[in-house]
C-alpha cells in the first residue's frame, strides 16, 4: 500500500477517532442521509458536496449545526495534509477553497448489508495492514465509484478480514473525484462476503 494511501487512511481515522479530545457532545447525525437520503444522499452530506461546495459555504453550514469555535482546525502543511476542520463526528478538508473530502461517523448502527442493499456491491475493496512489520490488525474499506464514497469498517486483529453482511460501518467519506480515484488505486475486486486477504501492491 502506498504511503499516501496509508496517510489518507490515518487522516480519516484521526478525523473521527480524535473526536473525544474535548467534552463537547457529538452532533446526532443519525445515518447522515446515507440510507434515509434525509437532506441529501451520497456524495452529499448536509448539502456539502466535495468538488462543488466552497470552504465558506461548508463553514456556514457547519455553523448552523454546531459551534465551530469548538472544532479543531488546521492549515495545509508541508507533509501534504490538506487544510481542514474536525467537529467531533464530522470532518472536512479543503483544497483551493473547495471541499475535497467530507467524512462523518453515523450515530446509529448501519451494516454493510444495508449499504449494499441501497448502493449495490462495492466497486473495490481496500485492505490495510495497521500493525508493525505488516502484521494485524487489518482495516477494510468499501469503494463506491458513482457516489465517490468510501465506507470504513472496524479493525480486525487477525490475518484475514471477515467481511459479513452484518459487519457494522464506522465512518463514511465522500471525495472529490480525482482524490477518490487516487485512493482507489490499490483496491481489489469485490468477491462477495467472506474472507479477504491483504495483497501486497
């Protein structure tokens, strides 16, 4: 797996896993429109669409939902990390004043089976080895081209990843088109439910 993809995965895990650093309660996102299409549906979250919505528009929308002065914000840095904002269970990054990624952690349980029932089978499966020296745990991501959507699943501490219909999702990310397909570059084909192995690129 390319270093850039590893960094990107870490960014999204950090965007939402670090949400407990302050005591402001997370927003009750429910399914974020993923299944219900409430407000809008993939690749749109709270009317924020990567590749279309401006930074100002996105911040105005966030301001209507929460107190953004309590959010973590950062500028683009030398490592290539994009400018962004993280507000508990919502994260957004920007490039040239346009949203290029929006991610959120649903506040209700959503399974892989429910996502596939609505969007069809994934267009790619991404597996990352998170342990030292290429050892478990493994993480798995589902890629959906039409929506430019990546669905992140929980880590599993074993040498293969068991993908089941009732596996719960942890984070959803919508991407600007070029960023999405760069991330998808090292995926493998969907092969139904069952065991997935990490393939060295």
